[in-house]
């Protein structure tokens, strides 16, 4: 499966409706009508949200008889998790370097006062 950007994944979650749909699909697959039921919007509007989620590869859908079933794409969760882990490690390294620098400054200050 091709990689897709974390930006498109986060953009898709930037809307509360889409975030709720992804959260719901993390529990189990659901039909479009099941997913649309809690929202007060016309079906065509809701389908636009599903299209954004499919285009960003958060979800996939397939037709089973006359019903379209949506499923979460676990690779999207892995992609976001990897991006977040990279950011966490990067910030930890930066904070460690800043801590070392501040300790060095404190040590130099204490030596200057002696």
C-alpha cells in the first residue's frame, strides 16, 4: 500500500463529523446508514465526509448486497502513530539538549562566582 501524508490524515480528522466517524469505525465496521444515523445532515452531505475519509485512506468501503459497509484502515492508524512517535522523540531530544545547556550555564555561573 502506498504511503500517504500525515497531513492528509490529520486534515481529514479536522472536522468533528469525520472524527466521530473514524472513532465509531475503530469499534467495528458499519453501514453508511448506521454511520449517518447520529448526524443531522442530508445523506449527500454525509457522503462527502465519507469521501474525504476514503480519499485520505482513513476508511475503505465495499458493497455487500445493497449495503455499503465502511471499515477503518489500520495502516492509517499506524501512519499517524509513527508520525506522532517521531515528533515525541524529536521533542525529547530537543528538551534534553536544552537541559544540558542550562545545566552547563548554571555550572559556569557557579564557577564564576567562586
